[in-house]
C-alpha cells in the first residue's frame, strides 16, 4: 500500500529578488511513497505517481480531509504575508510580483 510521508499546507514561498520580494503560491500537497517505491508529491492537480503513473486521487483526498479536520483555519498572516513583512514600513511596499 502507498503511504503518506508528509503533508504540506498551502502557502506562499517568499523569494528575495533584486527588484523586491516575490511571493509564489504553493498549493497544498502531500508527499507519498508509492507502491513502486518512488516518493512523489501529489497536489489536487497532480494525483499520479511520477514514476509508474499510478492514480493516487483517493489517497490524496483522504490525506487532505484528515488534515482539514485536525487544523484550524489559516490566519491572516499566512494568507497575506506581505502585510507583515518586517522591513515593510511603507504601506505601499507591496510585492512586485505574484506567481
Ligand atoms: Zn509509482
């Protein structure tokens, strides 16, 4: 049976670029170990094993449902991290790019 190794919540990754900060949206994902032995990352838009092509939709949905029932709602800080950037004293200092 495939097993769930790690669950990663949806979040923004912040990258420092020369022109400013770039916020990249990362969808919620689940790292699993497939029956074929390959570790593969599943998201709602990518539910098959990278190695053997096996469909893991059911496993993904189960993992996501379990996670949702056990955590609280995302806070304002997770949803809008740029509002809390420490060096951002200027209120107009919004990120230059969302990806
Ligand atoms: Zn596989």
